[in-house]
């Protein structure tokens, strides 16, 4: 029985899987849903909610419910969950804990090891925060794997191919070019933007809708619950418009009461959504061009273009990518699942399963050492030049050596700052640490110091340096990243997470719907009478609304499991009332 799983810790949704009977499989919740919303909230009594129950809770408590925490991984911030202030790794650990519970129910034991996916362009701080989240959830993180690489593992053509994987998710974008050759999958290059995804498109669409509210806009923007309800409506509309030309946004009494109430009742066309999304998709095309330049390839040399990630389902994305590259882009039917399935395959290989593909990955960022600029005496470390040791795009594992020189006669020690990034100035990059060699014996200026960087498969950087005239040496392992939690802080955070997890719930309890689900369902049903009272409307669409409302009403009366899913069905039915 396996104790290692693959996890896609996503901005919008997360998944977990493992290799079972030789095949990668994802674990579902009690309703059969594999996708778990990456949402964490709390009930008034303090019980932690994770997943769909938390997502539904955000309408009632927008300030105390957290979504898209992935975009803040690596940042020194805290977010409110109910009445508590938690860090991004703690919130992510609660999401991981719910996924592990789901896997444990299927496997008979809670997994203890995991491969977790991250955006290819995550820096050291963001990757370390992901490792910390895994450790807080009680996991040994065997490996972090880049998301486009994981997705590519799920495609096997049996022929040599150059494959471009375009991964547009809820909060991040990555593009990787991989070479697939007889069981060997080698990453040629990766580019990306960790602040670009479906969330940005949603906000742009919201701006369009708010602009059409007229005088009501100010009151809606001043009401956090109204803004959350509007965001939910926009998110659903964007998804629905992938296969429809127009939907209706309908939410009466969005804010206010009586004659002063603001109502949401307007059509939204696919062309509106595409106008909002186009600037963001254009930014992804610039990343594609950069990746092609890095790999020294022309679009015509690509054998396949794969679109993965939930936001890639927009027809505009497929059209713009295909036109830009001059070749068809293939949207996978399992675009939401591809990354998790790839992570599960890699976890299976670590567990000893016979997985055909061998993965060769690269480092997405340059690793450098700080050196004095020519003819300058900078006053601050930040003003040092960043001398590349391991260039971006190097295949891992990799080892590179360079030589630097002391600056003064009889220098007592050599301080070697280490950074990650592409800027020529050290201070503009991500600082990883410092290696100090010394004390040094008397020696002339310009004495050579040999520095070796070794980056392993887990993203751990090992740095060693030797003062060649004396043989004095030092070494450091940047596994203990400066962004990693201290032992004391980790113990405290883990104790807090374990206490919260003791009462946490991924969704509906066995004996019925949660109060949050019931409140949201009743609010949705209150909109139906007004919707059905509007003049006109497609008869078939009205019939679907009545049918969905009747099923939800019955479930609410019985406080039955499945209220949240039925509420979603009614929300989708209301979109058709164009």
C-alpha cells in the first residue's frame, strides 16, 4: 500500500492522486468530485472549513474566508481565517490536510510523503513556503516538480517530439518546452509569470460589470458581501461562456433594501469576456516567444502545443495561441487534472512503480554569487554584481565551478553572497544566503577562491568554497533557505494547524448540510421568485430553473447532503435566463 501521493496545490482548485494498479488515479470526495476548491474559512464557532464548504462560506464571511492563497506563498503576510490570523503556509497546510484525509479514506492510511507541484517560475521563497506547508501538514516533501513538466508526463506519444506546454491556471502562468524521446522527457526551457491567471481575468470582467451598474456601483463596491456575490456571478459566467455566446447575470438585492436596493440583472456576452481577457493572454504570448528564443526554436519546429490549466479552457486562449504559433493548440479534456496526474506518476516512480517516463528538469532561475563591479567600490552588498554560476535553463542535477578573488591584502575572510534571479545587480535578485570562508592566513590581494554550486533534483543548492593558496574551505547547504521556518516557528505553527485540523471539515458532515451551505442555498432560492417573475425568457431555461429550485428546496427542507452541489446547479441554470 502506497504512502506517497502526487498533489497539485492549485490557486483555484487542488487535487491529489497516486499510482494504483500501475495507473495514476485521483481521489474524489464523497460526492465524486476530484477538484477541491483551494479555499479555507471558518464557522462562527471556530470550526475550520476547507474546500467547497469554505468557498460557499465566503459569501457570508468574505473577510474571514481565504481563496487564492497560492499567490501569496513566499510573502511575509497573514490572512484572517474566521477569528485567526494565519500565514500562507499554514493556510496551504489546511488545504493539504483535507486532501490527505481524502486520500487516506481511499488508501486505508494517511499518506506521509508527497510530490507537490509548483509553477515553473516560482522562486526560492515561494518554493520554500510550499515545502513548509507540506511539513506543517505532516508530510515529507520528496520533490517539488514544475507544473508544466508534470502535465507533460501524462502525454505519451511513443515518438520523438518537441512539446510546448502552456499552463494558464487561476493565479499563475507557465510555459515550458520539453523534448520527448523514447521514454526520456527533458525540459528545454521554462518561462512564466506568477502573477497572471484566471483571477486577473475575473477582476477585469468585474470592472466591466461594475461600469454597467450605473449609480449603484458605489454602494456595491462599498459592500464586501455584494462584491463577493458579484465575483461569484462573474466566475460562473466566464466558465459558462466557454460554450455559450451569452448568459445573464442575475442577483436581485445585491446590496441595500427596498427602493434603494441595487440589483444585478444584465446580459454578459462572450465578446465582453474576451475583451477583458485579451490583454492577459497577450502577456502569455510574450512568455511563449521568450521560451522559444531560449530554446533557439521556431514555432514550426514544435510537434505539439498542449494547453493545460483551468483558464486555458477559454476559447480565446486556444484561438490566440494557435494563431500566434501558426499551428493548432491542443486543449486536453483533462486540462484541470493533467498536472495532478503527472505528479502522481512521479510519486509512483519514487515509490518503485514501473513508470515509463524518465524526467529531466531544469532550473528556471539563474543562481549567482556577488562580486565587486569593475572599477567600483560599492557601499552596500546590494550594489555588487551578480556573477552567474548556474545559468537559468541548466539541466538538474547540475554542478558548476567558478573562481572569484579576494580584494585586499591579508584579507581575514571571504564573504560570498548567493542569489537567485536574472538581474545583473545582486540586490535586485532573491537573496538565498551567504557563505563565509575564513579565517584566512596572510595572503596577497587577488588570491583565488574557488566556488562550486551543486543543485540537486529537490531544488537544494549546495555551495562550497576553497581559498586556494591556503586550502581553507567552507560549505553551506541552501536547503535551509532564509525563507524556511525556524524550528521553533515550525513547531508552533504545526501545533496550531493540528489543533485547527482536529475540527476541520472539507464539506458536508455525514448527517447533513452545513449551516453555511443552507444559508447560501436559501439566499439563492430567494432570487428564483424574482427571476421567474421577469417578463419573457426562454421557456426551456425557465423550466430548468424551476426544476433545479424544486430539487434544492427539498434538499434544504431535509438538510440533506448534496445541498452545495444543488446550489451550484441552480446558479448555473440562472445563467441561461438571457
